[in-house]
């Protein structure tokens, strides 16, 4: 039976079932295949050239990528899967990144890495501590600008219940500089028949106006897990002075080294926080 005809038979059968209040005699025609029914023959949809348009990066003046916190308040907050279903990593950044010719890295020891969490919004009865570091990118060539990040914090939460909603806030309670309260849901128990109900897979996300549409779709579909595959920020299409091009080697053939503009990572972390602070992610990119 042709695919189109099969679909209409399925729709009509369900309709008759509803109006007549009885079981349909051919339910197998409407069976939705799952991964348990596989493996399947791979299918690749042909590329439609008309859909390919020039993507435009979000500029640093866009309020969605600008720094909105003060002092050492946390920003770029995210939840990442850990090795087991009962644990996750909470990550964030405090302090301002710097780019220029005379940058001075921040001291990670000046700010603690603390997460308070629990199954109730108030009070957050558990506390976990982690570690922090600073990322630097220094170039040995005159005229290239160096970069040093804010303080990057990582805290692992363990002993979590499966498929459970948790609330949390992160930062340093002694300053005090704590974030607002966020939430996430843990993964189900690891087993062949258990998996997240809705998984979003996205690759080569970038930070363009198209990205804003994609992320909006992700948010509206309320995934349980996000797999980030491929490249992420495309910071490697920029010079250290913030100049960009669609093709780095075509536009900048004479640079002494392949430069990158690291603030694009900060922009991406700020833009994505609304999504990745509540939905666990896994995966990553390959560009510097």
C-alpha cells in the first residue's frame, strides 16, 4: 500500500473508531515504529538549495548576549549530564572576561563554587561544593589580542533521585553572590527500556539569528535532554579584533596563526542560559 494511502486509512480508521465507540479491526496499520523495532534502512532527505540562506551572527550589541549581572554574580549557568543517572554537573561563570593586549587573569580562589539544591524551592536543604578555573588564550604574535575568561565553576551533584524535579541556585554564599533559583529534571534509571521521553538533537547551532529560532523551537517543545553535536559558537571564524568572515582562510590568508574571538563563547553562554539552565545537555563541539 502506498505511504499516502496507508496514512489516510489510518486517519479514517481512527475517526470511525471515535464516532462509533468501538475498536478498529486494523490497528497494525497505525503502529508507530520505535527504535526497538529497528534497525531500519537509513533515509537521507535531498538537500533543497532554496533553503540555504546567508546566516547573520548576533552582534555584541544584542541584549541577549550582553552581560547582565554585577560583580561576581553567576551567569552562563548550565546543567550537564554526568556519568550516571543520579548525578549532574552545574556550571557557571563569575567575573568579567577580558580581551586586549594587557589582560590580567582573575584568581579562581577569590570566589567559592557552591550549589544549594533540593526537591522543594524553599528551603534548599542540600549543598555541594566544586572547583573553579580560568581559561586563557594568549598569542605569541604582535598585534593579536589575548583573552582571559571569567572564573569558570563546576559542581557535581550526586545521589539524586531518578526522574525527579530539583531546584537549585549557585554562587558564593559568603560574598554573597548567589543566582536566582533554577530547576532541572533528572534522567530515568539507566536500563535498556528506560530513556528520556523527549530528546532534542541539534548540531552546528552557532549564534546567529537562525539560532534564535532554533532555540525558541527547542524551548517550546520542552525536551528532557539536549544532545549538542557539531560546532557551537564558530568563534574560529573571527579575528581577535572581532572581525568575522564566512570563510576564514579565504578572507584572512595572511594571519600568522588561526585566530579566534573568544568572547563569542561568553555570548553563547548568556544566550543559551534560559534553556540549558533547566534542561540537561550532553555533547559538544570541536572548534576552539
